[in-house]
């Protein structure tokens, strides 16, 4: 039902529907064809890659890679990523994040 309503809103109602306007906006912003966005096999990771590519192309590379490093450090701090070396303690990770965020 949700898939039908979403397709109906995008393909037939266009900018008259909220979902149609959102899809149009995303299509223009991230240079993705609307049919590709509507395909059921568009994996979340692919869409994430599209967004990352857009951000990477629109900002200073140094800032982008610092942001990626902070993201990975936060994931380590929260226990979602692990470092292969156990010599780092939580305080080290928090200090690295603070240092990167205040430069």
C-alpha cells in the first residue's frame, strides 16, 4: 500500500503532492534520476553513497575528511566500531574528538 501511494504521488501527482515535491528536490540536489529513486532495489547504502559524494564534492576536502574521522571516532567511542589495537582508552578517543572539533 505504501509503495503504491508513494509511486502514485511521485509519478502522477508530481509537485501537487508532498512526496512528489520531496522526490523532485532530492533528484535535483543529488543528481539522481527519479526512476532510480523509485526502484525497489535502490539500497540504503547506495543512497548513502550518493549523499556522501554530493557532500564531498561541495565542501573543502580537508573539512570533509576531518568530519569522516570524527564520525569514525564517535562510532568507536560508542562501541559500534572497534580498533584493532586495544592501547586506546575511551578518554583518548574523547580527546581526539575534542581536538578535531575545536581546530
